[in-house]
C-alpha cells in the first residue's frame, strides 16, 4: 500500500494542469517548486530522480538545438552524477524556486563550445 501511495504522490507532482489563459516558456516539472520535488523525492527517489534528469536533459538538449550561432553547451562536461548534485544543491538552497531555474543554473555552468565546420 505504501508503494502505491508513493507512486500516486509522484504522479501527482509530475502532472501539472495547464491553464488556457497563461503563456509558458516551460511546461512539465520545470514549473514545479524545488520544495515539492524534494518532498516527492523523499517518498520515491527513483521516480522523481529519473523524471528530474529526463526533463533537465531534454530541456538542455532543446536549448542547445535552438542556438543558431554555432555555439552550444557541452552537456557531457559534467557527469550525470555531478549534474544531479548541482540540481539538488540548487533546490536545497532555493526550495521555493521552480525546478526549471535549477536546470538553467546547471546549463549556465556547462562550458560553451563552438561548432567547428567539417574539414573539406
């Protein structure tokens, strides 16, 4: 029964209602407060940890793909464990902040690289 309650809590945190009157730059768990994610993490760390990293990696990959100046952030510069630690540290220090801000903080820490055109 405890397992079912943990899954229900995790899903409740991950499913955000969409408002038709608001415009969002982000959607999904990026809009959930770090404090709420921390509570979900205490209940079911594997589910919340996986969802946080999936969302973070997807957001940062999308941010890289949207750059048109030949620059990108090196997503492999930090190990996944180091990225997780960065997200958790940010959220521990800013429990009222949206998780998306923790991801933006991590993204800004990654080194900026320049695409080099293939040699001919």
